[in-house]
C-alpha cells in the first residue's frame, strides 16, 4: 500500500526554520507529483506546495511563497519541505500527499507531523 511517513516537525520560534521530510513507499515515487498540505483544527486542509515528478517545477501557496522550498530526492523516495521565516500562523499538522493539490479523492496523505511556531 501507499505509505507516506513525515518527520521533522517540532516546536520552533517565530522566524526560525524547520525541514520536513516525507519518506514514500508503495508506489512509483519518481513518477508522481507530490504536495504538502497542512491542517489546523477547525479549518479545512490548506494546500501548501507541490513539485513535479522530476523536481523541475515547484508551486507554492501565496501564504508561504518566498519562505518555503519544496524539493525531492527521487533516489531516496523522499520529499522535503524547507520552512524558513516561520510564523505562528504556519502552525499546523503538515502532511505530504500525492498529486498536484493533495486534495483529490485519489490522492494519498501521510499522517502528518506537527509544526508549532511559538515564542
């Protein structure tokens, strides 16, 4: 089955940085568009970023553009999200997902890793 296991979350102060990782298995990672999605209790999921299968094209939500960088290492079946200049409003559970948006019915999500930005 599709497996997506996120790691790297934690508590960080505003302005700080975190690097999230997502280890993928159970599908052809190198041929799959991948995304990051975040969830906050009481709110619907928010698409954060996406990356083409080869890593050559990246896309970002306006809220994170210029601060976050999505990347991937297809040889290691791993997706990354480098998060810089973090803000309290970035606090959420971050999940990696298959697909351009990660929100489609056929898209798979990982369980997620908690990111808390607080002083």
